[in-house]
């Protein structure tokens, strides 16, 4: 199974995301922001970083880069798409998922290991987990506060579209402790913390993040 | 030459931590007038001659598509001589 990993100018975590894909047993394919060709991949990851220097708004300029057009089309058609951190911001700017990511409520850039609970295991990216499972993966962001209006929040809660929530004190001011959400179909997932940095105990705080990558491989086999 | 100015502000219901930090800094410097501060963005777009209604309509479109994120922000477009 081929998983595309997009590199925008300013992307940081593409190598770790590709490594996580390989670790899970998939083939990682590098996709370039300026190339509107998905090279036959079965799923796509938008990794973390500071694409286009976070100019204007995080993800606002990347969202219009040439590679995003076929990605958005494919995601509407059901292709699994995971946006991590800056990738989550790109998904929000592209309106593939509702809401927006804004400045952390305390204004500090956060970089720490964070406990999350997995709350929806029916998406393309979370089926390897068990409902309510607690995982530990790194969180590192400056603009990770998930915001949406009350109506959207009610809809996300009602439809079980919050896939992961922060455990303990709210790290960044996200509404209802939201760490990650999915679209209606469950193929597009946006996640603020970084599963790709927690795939083995040698390089991460745990191997808890690997499940996102094994999940999508399972989803593609089906 | 005229300037088209687009002001982008977070919607009132969206938390503005930057504005809050500014509001907290002001009294430390002896400025006690501020009840609240909201911080936004201002875009100055230069065009040749007086902007036409068609140009302004284009700017409105651009403001909605790129300069602002309508999920969390409002914008206004005006012409400055």
C-alpha cells in the first residue's frame, strides 16, 4: 500500500511520517507541494511543520498549493487523508473538516508528551485502537486551539466525530479538549499531536502513535 | 494612486489571546484606558487609479477566499485615497 507524504516549503515532519508508514509496513511516497500528481498513492498524510512560514494563517497558503487540488478531490471521493498538526491546520483551511485552529490560549509554544484518549475507532486512521484507549504521544504547537461555533461543536459531539481528546488540563484552549476530529465519512482525520514521533520506544515516548499508520493500511486492504 | 484596505478581525466570540496579552501589558506601562483589546490584520492593496466596483468585488472575493478564514474571522473592505 502506497501512502503519500506531502512536503510543503517549511514542512518539518515529513521524514518521520514516512518512517512511521514504513514501520507500519506500508510504502511511503514523497509528494511535492508543487506537483499536482498523486503518483498512484492510496492515502495521503499532510505532516507537521510551518508550511509557508505560517504566513497569513497557518495552512492558509499551503491549502492552495498545486498538490492540494487532487488531494481534496480524492478525499471527497473517500481516500484516507490524515493531517497532523500543521496538516490539521491545512485540512481546516481547506474546509475538509469543520472549525479552525487558533493561537494557544496561553500564547506559549508547547512541546511535551501528552496523554490522549481515542474516542472514535471507526475512522480510516484509528481502527487499530480500542474505544477509550489512552495513548501518550508528543504535542508541539503554537496554534493548536481547536475552535468552532456551538452548533458545530454539538454536531461533532453528537455524531462522535471527536476522535481524540486531551487528558487532564487543557493544554492549548481547544474547545471540549479536542485533539483530533474526523469528517462525516471517517476518511479524513485532523490531529494536533504527533503520532509519527511515537512509533518506537527508542525515538519516542512510546509506540502508541503507530496505530494511526497500521489503521490506514488495514483500511486500504478492506 | 488609491489603496484598497482590507481589515480582518477575529469574530467577537473567538478568543483572542494576543489581544488579551496586549490588554494586560497596557496597564503595566501606566495606560489604564483599555477595557478590552482585540488584535487583527490590515492588508493594504495598491491599484492603479481609482478602484472600480468590479475590482472591489474581486477584492471582496479574495478577502473571503484567502485573506480571511470565514470560520473564525470577519473582514471589511474600503478604499483609502
